C-alpha cells in the first residue's frame, strides 16, 4: 500500500514511503483497463452523465439512469461504490472478455 517517492526531501534526507491507501493489486493498473472495466458496468446499467472518482477504498461512480414509472420516463441520480476487491474482479472479467492473458497491470505500455 505504500509507494516510495524518489530523491531527497527538502532537508536532504532520503524520502520516506508514502501510504497511498490504495490496494497493492491496483497500484500499477492502467486507467485504460480500469475505465474499460467500469465502462462495461455503465453500459449494462444504462448510466449517463457519469462521474468516476477513485478513492483509497475503491471507485465511486455517480450518474443518471432513466427508469420507467407509471409508463413515463423518470431520471434518477444513482451512486455506486465499488470496493477494491470488486474492481479487481471487474478487471479480470473485462480481460477475459477481451481474451487478454497475463497478470493485471502488465499490458502494453
């Protein structure tokens, strides 16, 4: 969960590791893969006007969905919190659908 920032601090001392709070399995995941995985959920659920926020505990997705109520379309704002474990599962499923092999985060660069 920690990263080391290279170089020296303002006092000339070596930099200390920084606790980012992120799951160590997600530190090196490319945003391209993360957004592709979340995009699958967005498309399946019909979410529009999305806002995606990465936080230490996972990813927060906010957006608008259109529901049918009494035969009329109604817009509803929704928010979904994906835990880090759920994100890892989504990434693995997304990679399976694409036929990609190899560990997470080890794609083309």
